[in-house]
């Protein structure tokens, strides 16, 4: 009886020790992984800044705003790509996210965010949620962000991911972004992350006077031109060609 109690006591102690060691191992590997990605993120930002300094296209700014760098440094891009590609998440290139779609190249996300020039009181709209990465970067800078995705499974995945990461200032919808999101208009800024054949009139209409829109316009599966569309306080529209880009097409029945 005494021996049984002793054995039970030893077993319990051993079991507790095993749990402590097991947890310590997993916590330290999680910390190591976060450190690894923080280093990768810093390297990604260095690569983007070098590209921005070299500059191409008709870009006036040769450096990123401090708040854009901070946002890029905050959003965990590795959480937005498929598990098997996490190690490559911070390479300066687009990556596949399933359903024939891609998460945009970090450089493109950075310059589009910079060009949009958003502020902390702004309400913005993105067309083409994809993984949710671009809207997460923008959500770091604005008051309220909306995004529309046409492929239902991608939209659902992005919604779950953004909720898990705690982005409570983002609202997502599944639908054809060509028509915008009338209910929440006007928007201070609109960003379209799929290539359109023309600027959708509903998006121009939903842009606030004084607001700006970035949209790649051109042929499907070819190089397009990134346009900056501005609406004056009087409602006049001007467009400016900024640089050649390559986006997947804006689909839908419009
Ligand atoms: N911004 C995304 C990110 O950060 O991962 C990348 C966008 S990906 C290059 C383009 C996305 O636009 C795809 O997910 C595609 O399904 C979506 N898309 C294409 N046409 C659309 C439409 N009419 N309305 C809404 N989304 C659309």
C-alpha cells in the first residue's frame, strides 16, 4: 500500500515535470519563430526601401512615410500565406494564395499604401481582399477599412484570419467590387488590387470630394498602368499614370 502511494507520488511528479518541459519547449519555439519572422520583416522593409529609392515610373516620393514603414513592420505577412510558403512570406515577390489568386508583392503593397496617403480619421475601401494583407496594412493607418472579395472561400478565409489577428476596424463582404459598397460611401480613399479594363463609374461616384483612388487599368494578363484618380472638392476628376504593374484581372459580370 505504502509502495503504491510512493509510486503514485513519483509518477505524478514526473508527469508534472514532463508537462512543464513540454510547454517550455513549445513556448520557446514559438518565440524563436516570431524572432525569425521579425528579422525577415526587417529585411523585407530594407529591400522595399532600396527599390523605392531606385524608383521607377512616375513616382514623386523616393521614400516611404514613417507610418507606412511602421505598418509594414507590424502586420505579420507570414500569417497571410499558405503554411507551406510561410518561410518565403517576406521575399519581395507575389505568392500564390489558392484559387488562381496571389498576395501582392510587398513593394507594390508599400508604394500603393504610400501613394494612397491615408490618415487616422479616414474611411477606405479596397476591391480585391485576397489574403487580407493589403487591407490589414491599411487598417493600421485608418479609422475604418472596408474590403470586397468576389471569390467566396478566399473572402471567408480572410475574414477568419483578420478576426483571429484582432483587426476589429475591418469589414469584409463577398461580392463584385465593381459596384463598390454604397452603404458605407463616401470613401476618403479607394484601392483596387485587381486589373480593370476601365475605371468603374460606381467607384468614382463613391469617392469623397477631395479623395483619391489607385487602380490598375489595362488588358487582362498583360502589363497594366497604375492610375491615380483624384476627385477635387468641386467633384472634378483627374487621372495620372504612375507606373506599369501586373495584377490578376478584375472579374465579375459587370
Ligand atoms: N489585396 C490582396 C492581398 O493583399 O492579398 C491581393 C489581391 S489579388 C492580386 C486580387 C484579388 O481580387 C483576388 O483575390 C480576386 O479574387 C479579387 N477580385 C477579382 N475581381 C474582383 C471583383 N470584381 N470584386 C472583388 N474582388 C475581385
